[in-house]
C-alpha cells in the first residue's frame, strides 16, 4: 500500500548486531538473560539510551530472532522500550503480526527488567509463549523509572492466554545495572513525573 | 547515531493525510471524535486494516498534530494499533519523547475505541494530558477483539499522573462500526485467542 508523507524509522544501533551475533543459539535462560543484560549495559556505556535490553528467541532451538535496546531518547519516541523494539523486529523477521503464526516455533521474550504496562500488553499481542524477567518493577521504580498500571492480576490475565512468566533470572545483576545507571547520573526520562515528585 | 541492518518503517496510508486535512483545527470533542471514527471507517473501507482510528490534538487550539489507523495486518506488526501510530507520529512531529516537553501546549489523544493494555500504557508515557474514548472495551470484546489486562484501577493510576479520561463521546457510532466490521467478515486478528475460544 502506498505510504503517505509522515513516516518514522525504527532501528537499533549498529553495535547491537555485533553483540547479539545474529543466528547464534543460547541454550539456557541464564545465557539468554546474560545477553539481554549485556545489551542494556552496552546501551548505557555507548550513550545510546536507558539501561534496558531485551531479545526474542525461539524456545526450542534457542536461536535469537531479534534484539532491542531502549531507544526512547535516541529516537525521541516514548514507545521504543527495549521489549517493543525486539518484538517489532522479531515480527518483521518472521513476516507475521503474531509469533504464533502457523508453522512457527514457539517464541519467548527475555528482558532485563519487568515490562511496563505498555510492554506487557505488547508481549501478549506479540504471540510469544514465554516471558523471562530479570530486574523487577520494584527495582526499576527504586531508581525512579515509572512502570505504569500493572497489577498481579495482569500476570494472571496473560497466563490464562498462554504466556508463562519466569521471574528472577539475573535479577541481581540487572538491578545493580539500574542502580549504577542512576548513581552515574543517567537520565530518568519519564514523560510524566510520578505523583508526589517535582516535575 | 549510526543505524544497523534491521530497520522498520512506520507510516500511515496516503489517504490519511487527505482525511485529516493537516493543520486543521477541531473545536469540540465531538468534532475530534468524528475524525477518529472516520479514520477507522476509511481504514476498513479501503482494506487497509482494522476498525480503529485515533488522533493527537493540541488541547487549546484544537489543532491536529498526528493521526493513526490500525496497521497491524498491513505492516505485520502487532504493536501498530491506531493509538500507537498516532502517538509516535505526534512525538516525531514535536521532536520530543514527551508531549509535555517544556514550551509545549497540552495534548490529548482521541480514539475511536478504548485503548488496550499496551495503548493505555503508551498513553501515559506519551505525555498527553487527556484521553477521549468512543467505543468501550466491552464493545470491542463483544465483536471478538482482545483488550488485554486493563482494570478500573488502571484508569485511577493514569489519573493520579495527570491524564484525564473522557468516556462516551461518539460511542454508539464507533460501536456500530465495530459490529459492522465483524458482520462484514472483517478479520479479528488477535495474536492469541481468548480463553475458551478455538484458536
């Protein structure tokens, strides 16, 4: 279909491909999470964005399908959390708006920090069957990041629809990265300040 | 920053610009919603996607900043709900990851259907101050669309952070459009079937 004037481009920085070693396989949750956390760390160290990384894998083979890093400030776009970038690129690679398309292997999203409300919704729509989380909502909020309206029943809701959540893989390392980012003066780029904080 | 191999392009179909009459001002909620619903209707009639339209306006002037239509199937990307497209294009136009950037007028998101969990989170992160909704979650689910983990406390959460929600503007027309879409055999493109439904 013909495109109109306004367009925008979503991408990841060039170094992400080198970090992820396209086509590589990752056998365990710990190995997959080490990659997500490394993406988060590199994103900070290279001045590319916030301390968040994520990747989509085929569950059976462990093959990486796509990786994402937080790109909110780099692209001036509040939608571009690491999970959103990874999910969109994974769907583009697979060529379907659902990673549960017929003939597809099952997929999982591995993220260095618990998804915010937006990303948890996107996880459900993406068609992944499994969600692996390192740092928690509390870890993120402790350094000043907002997480949005997510409740315990949110996880029950996605579980009922076939998305299994796995917690605590690499949490300490990921939470430490968040604290280091704050302590290093990293920007806390909420669009809206939390209640009770000065804007 | 240098971009790497994987990129994707977000856009709206060419006819959206003609429908929105770029730079036009809309005085009332009803006029703004009539545009959002017209976008949804045109999206269906032109075979471009699902029955959902949205637009971002400056609250004070009523000037339209950006418009979006559901582009999930067209772009094979489950993130591209109408609200997400409108918010991303609005931020690109404003040049900031928050529509509450210093010196910016207040903005609002007007959508033909209640935002799903992903889009409600995105609404909060976008920096809009006001959310205007036509068809409800129940209207959407009645024709088979999933809406994700949104609860009454989700709206309390965003209200505490300065996002006012206005309900029921154009609801009947928007809900009728949803029913007409279903009755016309329009695709209900959930990535994951709701519990209890055949996949």
